C-alpha cells in the first residue's frame, strides 16, 4: 500500500516539476490536492482500490473536457493505435462482428490467412486456441486472434449446412490493409481511385494507381475520399501535390506553440496539373481528406462532388509517456490556401450542459479561391456540386439492424459456388423474389412515421372523448396502413437490389468487388461522369463563370 502511495506522489511531483506554464502555482496547488485526495481514497475507502483504473479514469475525464481527439493511449492499446497510422497488424486478416453470444466472421481480407484458409463471412467462431469465446466481446476475441506473424492459431468454426463444427489451423501473418482498395478505368476513359485512409506511404499507393490508370488511357480522374476519416498530415500534402505545381501552398497550421506555425507547400514534381479531376466527399470525409479536397478546391484544381464533409480542422501529435504509453493531443488547427479553417465545432466554448454546437451557417466567413470563387469556413468542405442525400426507409433500417441482408448473402454464397464478375452481377427479379421468400419467416419489426402519427391521433381522440364515435374510422385506417406497409418491400425494390448485390458480390470478390458493384448504382459517380463529360461545364465551375 505504501509503495503505491510513494509511486503516485513521485509521479505527481515529477509532473509538477516539469510544468513550465506561467500559472505554475495553480498547477502545483491542484496536483497537490489530487495527490491528497488519492491518499485518502487509498487509505480509507471501504474496499480495495485499483490504482491503475482510478488514475486512468481521472485522466480520461480530464481529457474529455477538451476535444474527442485528445486521448491517453496505454501500452495495451498501442498496437491498435499503430494500426490506424500504418494499416498493419499481426493476425488472421478478417473483420469480425458480435451477434448474441458469439462473434462471427463478417468479411475476410482477400489474400490473407482467414481467406486463404477458407473462412467465410457468416462463420461463427466457437473457440480460439481451445479457448471458448462464448460471451466474449469483439475486442476480447480480436486480441485472441491477433499475434506475432508466423505464430499458430486454431479456430473452431460453426457453419450453416455443415452438421458438425470444424477446426481451421493456420499461421498468423503481417496483415496490411491497403489504403487503395480499388482503382480501375471506367467508361469514357475516366480513371477511378478509392482512397480508404491516410496511412503511412498511402501517397505511394495512390501515385502508382494514378500512373497505371494513365498508362491504361485515363484522360480524367475521380478521386473517391468518401468515408475516409483522414490520418497523416504529410501524406495529404503529398497527395495534393500530385495535381498542383511545386511551390503552391497546400495547408498551414497554427497552434499555441510557435513551432506549430508551419506552412506546407508542394515540394515535388506533380503527376499531372492539367488532367480534369473530380474529388468525391461526404459527411464522413474528415481531416486529411478535407485538406486534400479543400486545398484542391481553393486552388481551383478539382471539382468537388458529393456531400458536405465532416469538419475536422484539428491537428494531432503523439507524445511519448512513461511505461510505453502515449498521449495523442491536439496541437494546432489547419488552414487551407484560401485562409479558411474548416473546423466545425469549437471545443473551447462549450454550452452550459457541456455540449458543443456547430457554427451556424449565418456566422460563416466568406473566403475566395485562386480564381476568386466564394467559399466559406465554419464546418467542412461544401462541394461545388452537392448531391441529394437518400433517406433510408424504416424497412431498410430494420433489415440492416436484424442483419437480414448479411444472412441472405451468407446463404446465397453457401448455395452458389460462382457468380458473374463484380461489375456484371445484378439482382434479378427472380433473386428479389427469393429474398422476399427468405424474409417470410423472419422478424424485422419497424414503426413507420404514419403509425407513430396514428398512435398520437388515437391518444388525442381518447383524451377528448372522440374515439368511441370514430372507432370504425380508426379501425379502417389501421387496415389501410397495414396494407400499405405490406408493399414496403416492393416500394424499396431498387434499393434492396443494390444492397443485396453489394453484399453478395463481397462474398466472392471481397472489398474490391463490393466497391466495383457499388459503382453501378452510385449517384455521385453519375454526377462526376456528367461534369467530366462536359468540358465547358467543368471549366465554368472552376473559373467562376456563369
């Protein structure tokens, strides 16, 4: 017990001695209070305390008052953090998901141990190295599956249509999740590249993809940053540099520490400064994705298509702490060439309840691009061409929630050894009918807005004593609502076909195939085709000409 107290006291004292802020007294006073508080807890609390958990909770609560990107990373989580920056880890190469008491394979990565050993999406994991995983979380199972490359792993699997569980044994490998899951030449010589994340050396992967597309005859490009959460700042600068001349400013950072006031410029020879370029973004495109799309918009180098981006204009750096732990903290804000910062939330000015509100559009400041086009700060990159958001119906959300698309695709794969190519595979009316039959004995309850309005109306009618006189009308309305609801599958037929096609294709052609399949239905891609197929319109957008 005394050793614990001595350790904590020394730890806190060292922090105090190393603090160089001007409010030294305030820091020292509060650290002393914290030390005294912990001593009293450790000595007099009725039950034994866990020092590590107590201190970790205190640190987490402290950091939560700042922004969600400033985090303490203990040694036990360093591997997961490194995966986010490198895209590499030791394991079997598969995504997993929890259902009821067990964890399932949701998608093997093509070319890695899980896929090469025959594991399939939908396989239930019963044991890992003879350890039962019943009731374990995905995080717990993930830790069992991960390990040093060339070490053995034994998995007991249960698969539908196979009577008895079976074992799969193989060696773990160094798994690298590629930053460019797919690129290809589309119609009219339009090159398409999907960039998943800004991990280390992703710029090299993207450069190779672009050069291959140009070799194949690409005369224009689509860079897809949708769903890309960002990553390394230097990689975003290199990627923007592919399309602009040396010497162009890409992004600048400004922080409290003078050393973080930097300007990042294009320092290398570009790949192509003339090729027509469309960048796709959506509400999940953040950070480094916004540096690339925002700088190319400010420099009038690309037409941005899609939905308004996330709005993360904060820069993080990791600082090494003792015992192999680290602190990831926000050190600066970034500004793209027009001078705007696209950070959407001001974490330094919270509401009384602790929440953080978005900057209102009316408070946004106007900036100008290189060609004098109007752009605005205050929350993300607004595309030059905004595409409409598709509102998911209640029935689709229910089918997703109950994982019935996933389950149908699992059965389809077990019954069909082969399908057409990812590009050519479609859900026919016959397959759609098969899906409806599959759902016939499944539960997927959902409540429509009409049903909610009906319940509210019924309550008001009862409160005002009108219901009994209108009972027949209410009963008739319920019947009509039920009849209309029974047609929801047909009403959403096109959306369901698209979802099923993507899910089924992924069972045969994995993530690359899923992307290829989705391009057949992609409205953002169609918009990109339109603008890249009309050179006059493309130039008008970038030249501020009506």
